[in-house]
């Protein structure tokens, strides 16, 4: 009962407390002092709280913070774009009752995502500091978003172009200008105007009252000093000031060829001093006339406007000497050393080319027999059809003077080889003058076609691969004999097998070391026993005819006779060839 009485007493106290004052219970249960910005509400809890209704607290906050409430309702600014701020409890971010010095806005500027605002940071704004726009204030909603509000102090136009900076500038960089359509001013930028800076025309930040005529800006560039009027566009274009488009044909003098590339002042003088220059060629080009007037003043009869050095005179049709080959590319003065009216050049070759005739007239004056107009060094003389000596092989590549050391009309060459090649004859004339028997015109050396097999000594075996000089060292190619010993000295046997040597009895041309002498069949002394396998020099130790060697044992083995002749010289009575110590006892002997 006492507990119920205590509760009723407390309820009576609460009912007796005035509405505008903080009750004793509220003072007892408050979590702590409010922050400085809410300190004035500390005596009125119901300004922020509704008894027993936590869900009504956001409505209390919005009632005071109407701007934030409008943001949430309209989905704008941070509280309207950031989901937790839009649908969560205000106290989850802005908690109070933590003391007077506690900041209700706990914002981390370094990590704050500005994309949740109505002003995403792009370009140079992304590198700006928070204080650069917001200062040290906590009023983040009240900062304006138009360029001029922040950049007015940097506006070089001083407000003359309004506050919509974004029409020309971007956040990437304040310069260069992008996006502005100059055509909207009634003066579209074309040609070289497109690449100019704004201040090139709008000097001193003057943006209004400028003229649109060329002379308004280019009067100082007018090389005519106003003599052609102020309608510059009649000749010039925005592509280039120096590129004039005046139609000169309208004057009755169309500009063709080199005239089309000439500067106006080259005919009209500086500042258009000569407004109506003469139209005849000679009037302008007298100083260019290399003929000094000797060919008259009708320049157009030879020259054209394409180029002063390009003549149109038709030499083929207008003279008796058509120009062909190299004559067509020659300069006029190359032949016409004097004016045509003074002296005409000759029409014969020698008349002009006597100085070029390296024959010094020895071959006559009919140059055309050998030379053509295509090139002086291009000779078309046909040696095959016009002489008795057709040029073949190396002769076809030889120069004329290689054979014709003297003029052809004075000295006629013979057609035999030796008449020219006697000095090249390594045989010293010993094989006659008919070089063609072995040599050809293809090449003097290396292609000899003499057939040795048709002679008395056909080349076989290793003889076939030898060079001629291998045997004919003196290059006379006289007959040396056909026996082996005629070339091969008997250095190995030193005459022990006969002299002169009969090499072919054992050796052949295929391989000198491959010999095949059959002693049993070719002699009267068959090799048996230990005689077989002996080298020739074992028995044939002295020079001489092998046929004269004795066939008895004692003829070779006298030094081996241990009996010292006691049993006579007929060794074969007891001994045999299989072994000297093998005794044959034959009572019949």
C-alpha cells in the first residue's frame, strides 16, 4: 500500500507542474545538458519530444528545420538524396544531451561524398577544399550553386556578360573558352577567326558595339590604304588575309599560268600605285628579255604565261630542222648562239658537234652513220651487217677504240684473231695464228675447246682433270712424247726396274699408287714361298734391266750361304722358298 501511495503522490506533483516549465521528473531523468544551439530549449522538453511517442520526434525536428524538411520532401540536397538521412531518425546522426560544447553536425569533410548533394564536384572543383566554398561555417545548405556567386571577384568581364559563366567556361579549367556559339551574336566565326583568342577582337573587354565589317578590325592591315574601298571580302576571305580571291578576269586581263601566282604589287606596285598597268608582255618583261629586243617585242610568239622559260615555239613545224631526241630538251641558246635574225645555225651534225668529235674528223663528217639524236654516246653502228666481222661474245662488249686504235678510214683491221691478240698469245706464235682452233670470242681464257682425245695421247684418269699448263708448263704445247717417263721422272725406283722406265707395265692413269704387275706371268721367275709379298726393291736393288737379273738362288743369297760355297752354288738342291732353314733331302740329287 505504501508503494501505491508513493506513485499517487508523484502523479499529483506532475499534474500540478505548469506546462511551460520543466517538471521535476524531467529534470531528474534528463540524459545531460543540451548543445549550445539547443540550450534555449532545455526548459521545454516537449519542443523536441512527445511523451511516450518516439516516432513523433522527427516531426518535431522538421517543424523547426523547415529547410531540411523541404529537402526531404522534394528529394533535393543532401537530406533528400542520401537514403539514411531521408528515411532514418534525425537523432541517429544529430544526437543531443552531450554537453554545451558538443557539435550536433558530425561531418567528416575529408570523406564526405559530395555526389549526394545537388552540386557534384567535377573538374577543378574536385580538387578544391571544403573551406574554399563553405568557409568555416556549418551552413552547408545556404551556399549558392551559380558560378558568379563564387567567381565574381575573378570575372575579367566585370559582369558585362552576365552571371551565366557556364555558357563559355567549364569546371575542367577556367581557360580555354568552350561551348560558346559566337554565331548567336550574329557574327559566326569562320576561317582564321575561329582560332583567335577573344581579346584579339574584344580588346579592353569591350563586348558591345563592335562593327562586323572587315575594315572595323583590319584597317591597319589594309595594304591598299583604302584605295580599294572598305569591302575587303570582295578579294579576301577569313581563311587567310594574304589569300586574295579577286576575279581578275573581270578587268579584261585573266590571270593564267605564272600570272595567277604573282603578287598584286608585282604589277600594280606598292599600295596599288599603278592602278592600270600595261597589258603587253614586253611592257612588264623587257628586263627579262635575254634577246635584248633582237627577236622583237612579240614575246607571246615563243613564250607562255605558264613560265617565262617554257617556250611554245614549234621548231618542228616552223623550221626545216625538227627537234628529236636530246635536241628537244636543249636550250635555245645551246644552238642559237646568235639571234636567229642575225645568223641561223647549221643543220648538219658536224656543223654543231665538231668540238664533240673525238675522232677529229678521221671518220668523216657523217656522224649520223653511228650516232643518234637520243644521246651522243649512244652509238647505233651495226658492226655485224656493216662489216666483215660480226661482233660476238666479248667482242660485243668491247669499246670501239679497243680495236680501232687508228681511224677506220686510214687503217682497216684484219679479221683473224692474231691480228689483234698477238700480244695475248702465250704460245709465242708456236701454235700458228689460227687461235680459233682452241679459243672462242666468249672469253680468251678459261674456255679452251681443244679435244686432246683426238690426238696421240687421249686424256684418261687423272690426266683429264689437269690444267693444260700442268703438262705444258712452257705453254708452247709442242709434243712432249706419249710415254709416262716423258713427264714422270723415275724418282722412286731410280732405274732399278729398267731404263727407260716402262711405267705402264705396272701403273695406270687412274691412280699412280694402284699398280698391278704380275711377276709370275710377266717374268721367268714365279714368286713362291717367302718371295711372295716382297717389295720390288728387295730384289731389284741396282739400276739396270730387270730381265738381266739371275734366277738362281745364289744370285741373291750369296751372303746368306752359311756353307761359304762348300756345297756349291746350287742352293735349291736342299733349300726351298718357304723357309731357308727348311731342308729338302732328295737322294736323287
